C-alpha cells in the first residue's frame, strides 16, 4: 500500500494505478496525522474542550471531503502536503457541524460514527464549545503559511471555506432544513437545502485543489461542476441509507427524517426514482472530468463510490 508523504505533486500515472480503497485509506491516515498535530492537548482546565474536539475528530469517518481536496489537488498538480492541510481544515468544519447537529436543540442524536455523540460523552456545553473551537481551528490551519506560501492563496481558501460553511452555505442550508419541517417542501426546495447543507462543503473540497494549484479557470470550473452534481448525489444516497439501513449499519440513528416530518428525496421520489436520480447525477459528475483525462481516475471512482456506498 502506497503512503503519500511527498512535498511535490504525485505523478498522475502513478496515482491512477493505486486502487481507490487504498488511496482513500492512505489519505485518511495522512489527514489524521495533520488533525492530530493541530489538536494537541494543552495543560490547564481548557484541556477538556480539546479532548472533546479530538473525540469527535479522530479515529472515525470516511474522510471523503479531505480525499476530494487531495485528489483535486493532484489533478491540478499541487503538492500533497498543502492539500492535506486544506483537507484537515474542511474535516474540522465537517466535524464541528456533526457535533452541533447532534445536540438536543438540533437533530437530538445520541449516536455518531458508532459511538456516543459528543454531548453524550461530555455534556451539552462542552459539545457546543468543542464545535466552536473546531470551526475556529479550521481557519487557523488555512491561514498558516504551512498551508501555502502565497498569502493571496491562503486568503482565497479562507474566504471560500467561510462562504461554504456559513449562512450562504452549510449553516444556511441547515436553517432552511429546520424551517421546512412539517411543510409541503417540493423537490426544488429539497435540492436547494442540500446544495447548501451538504453540497457546499463538497464543492469547496473539490475546488480547493484548483485554488491551491492556482489552476486555470477551465480546470476550476470543471471541478466545481463535478462537485455540484456529486454533492447532490451524495445526499440522495444519504436519504436512501436513512430510509433503508439500520442504526447498526450506519453508526447513527435512522428513519429520523420521517419521524420529524421532513421531506426528503426518498419521500418525494420514492426509493427507485431516487436511486435513478443519484445515478444520473454521478454520470454527469464524471462527464465534467473529461478535460483531466486519466489524471482524474480517483475523482471518477469517488463518484461511483458515493452512489454505491452502504454507510
């Protein structure tokens, strides 16, 4: 199994020879090391919040978003070490969002990634603070010169992640989602919610490779379009898994959307048509990568993985 620890771009012909599962495992291990290093536990009473941050960030998760950042950076010719720091930043944002989503005031989930949610393992107040601190840490990581020597690039990364994770992105989507409970939401409304709530971070992850590499507008737009379709397919599959899987399979509670009166792609389209929609979106996502030729093999495989996953 290859482990990527290079400061130079990996050659595309070598990258495409590595099976996706191995490449994702290597990428997850590498980003885990970055997260572990930035979440070192200090001495003093504040250590409890760092313990909660580490509890919710380390040792679990598919690390899909970091791998998208890594794979997109590789197709654009950016160094792995820079992409891994960007991937760590987006994963910190993702983990903060999961902590807050699980709180009693939000989705009220007791289980996350197969273990007690942060507020159950610690307490509500510590969980809120851990989420806040993870969000802040993400931008600290991006602003560090270790992420990129060019300050303009770091600034662009910070701005792009702020938009993706804030009121015009993930948080805005969550607000609309809460407001849509027990309403007659249609497919257009659900699509808008998920493009913000789930898709915005996926878009940042894919686009970040072009930002770090200072790639052409054409390459950047191709990655954005790819992520646009991939993010929506990802959420449709999430809805399918929530409707058809067990808590033991997913490591979190299932059938909660139906219980909360939330419209989903599955409730509006049915299982078969939802699967068809996800497959269509994945095909469109893959087509956007044509300009990259063989270099985008892993990005294509990720799209197929997203629609075939069982967890």
